């Protein structure tokens, strides 16, 4: 079993972990589920990789005012790994292969942004 930083261990206590396969990064990704609580996603990556989860955290925080993106619940690291815990958002990932019409996808992302701005 992996030993998590204390704050992360408390945040994921009681959740079941289901590995998510796919993607292009060296990170391990898990769907976390717990009855009565919202689903979460945990990414873990080796600290010696070029692209960091800290960079991803910063991008998500920046995009949060631009597009619907997961909320960062925890970021931390230990000697071996970085950890990024995120909320789940509804819908299908923009990177999902089920999107066959790229112009339509770009339109949907733009509409999302317009709706978000309209709600301010």
C-alpha cells in the first residue's frame, strides 16, 4: 500500500480506488469513490519527471475562471511522488475519443465559457 502525506491520507480516507488507464503521462490516475460523497480523482507521478503535477495544478486553477475544470482539492509531494487530488466534473472529457467533430467540440467549449460569463 502506498503511504500518502498526512493531509492527503485524511482527504481520501474511506474511498475505494479504481485505476484509470490511458493517457500519455507517467502519472497513475485513480477514480476515488465513497458512498454518500462526491467522486474524486487522484493523480500520482514520480518527482523526477519533466512535467510536474504542480504545473497541472496551476493550469487548473488558472482555467477555473475560463472553463469548467476539476477543482484542486489537494496538491503535495514526498520524496518519491507528487499528488494531485481533484473533484469530478460532469460530462465527457474534451480528450475523449468519442468526440469526432472537432469544430463542434470547440464550439461546445466556447458556449460553456459564454454561459459562465453570463452567470457572473
